[in-house]
C-alpha cells in the first residue's frame, strides 16, 4: 500500500485566506520526499466552502511539482462537465511536462447541483458530458490530428501541445461515490478507481464489482484502488480526538450543506438515489467515521490497526490518499502528524 497526502479545502475567507491555505499546503507537500509520501492530490470544486478554494487542481499540482521530486501528482478529480476538452487535455500535458512525467489524472462527474446551476448546465447532461469528455481528452493525449464530432464539443484535425511526457499518456482514474455503475465502468475501461469510503462495509461490494469488471474486460492484474481518508496521528488518543473532532464534524456538515439541493427538490436520472445518499451522510459523525474506517485518527498503534482492518475488509488497497490538514487543523499539527505517521505507522505496516 502506498500513502499519499491530499488537500480538500473546506474553508472560507472567515477562517483562512486562499493564500494562507495554499501556502500551508505547499509547505506540507515539501515534506513528501523526506517522509516517504507517494502522492499529492487535490480536487476541483467551485463557489462553496466545501472545496471551493480549489477550482483548478492542475494549477496547484504544477506548483506542487516544484516542491517534491518524487511524489506522483494526482487530480482528484478534474470535471470534464465544466471544462473544454481541448483546454483540459493541453493543461494535463503541460503539468505532465512540468513534473517530468509524474501526473495522474482522476476524472469525476461532479455531483453538486449548485455548480451545475451556476455554470448553466443541466444535471441530466452529466453522464453524457462526462463520458464524451473523458474519451475526447484520452484521444487528444494519445493521438495526433484528432477529429471528434461530439454532442457537446466538436473539433477537427487537432494536435495538442505539448505532447504528454508519459507514453501514451498519464494514468487515468475515475472517481465514484456509491453508484455501482461507476465502479463497473472504471473496471471495464481499465482505469483506476478513486472513491471516498463513506459506504462502510458496502465499499467491499463496490470494489469487488470494479475488480470483476476489470477481469472480465481482459485487463492484466486487478486494477488500482485509491481511497481518501482523513488522517491524524498523535501521541495519545485523547490528543487526536481533541484536535480532530470539531474539524471532522465541520467537514461532514459542509459536505451535506453543499449537496443539500438533493434533499431540497433537485433530481436527475443521472444521479439515482442521491437524495438518500445525502440523508445518510447527514447521519455521519466523528464516531461513525472512525468506526467504519473512513477516518484514521488516533495513536500510531490505533492507525496501524485501522489500516490493516480496512485493507483486509476490501481485499487490498493500493493507494491511501490522506487528508492531513482538514478544516482548521494547523500547519504545525498537520506536520507533526505526518512525521509521526512516517516514523511509526509506515514501518509497522511494512513488517
């Protein structure tokens, strides 16, 4: 299992400026090579304190590439629905060049109705825009003189520059929340799957669907699974809980608030059951997140046990992308946690 760090800003100007948030993030990125973290990841969201400080993951990853020479740089994820494929493919290739071939590209459909409303795009176009966009970006990265007559974007005889540093292109991941179809599609297409372990024990079933689809499609191996966890490693359980309880609770409430349109009347055949998913998320607490293994919070021994239990439950995790400075956790506390995890948890898991 590889351990990376991720940045999902759940913060607004009343708590911390964008300049201060990203300065802290880049400081923590600068620790990756020393401490053995394998990847850096961030999201794409807009307009809300839930992720809104990160409208361009590729811009941040370009900066992160200058702070680490070894870590992979992962979009977690870019949103084709809000981006023209010609621009997105070109920017992907640029960051792949700036990082000397360390970029990995996660794609997501987007799921917050408020973003669709403000971009003037219908929720019922989400799936079609996603599938078309991912395929067009893939072709633009892999091929030259590309023509595509799409429903949403069309172009003729285009070769994007620069060409990707990795051949034939950076690795792709597809993001999923809890819809089985998304896990199956990623497996069929031979892409990695990235998800949030909110589904508890059902994640075992969903990962199984992904691996079955991967195998049926004839791909070698079992695919790649990346899950995102909140992580805070402290000298005592009491310290960990005192530091993280309020920030994790605010993260959960911010997620539900940002997605509240699903329980307030928004609906789409492209998002079956999302009203129930958000109602379920509204029941999550600090305790339930730790209990189901979605948050690795405690002493090194606690976290070693949590990781082993979760890895066993889902049948093997390839990459843990750990949110280390969620909500108002300070740069100093996040750094101390990262150092303790590196010094005590990583060696214990390697034995």
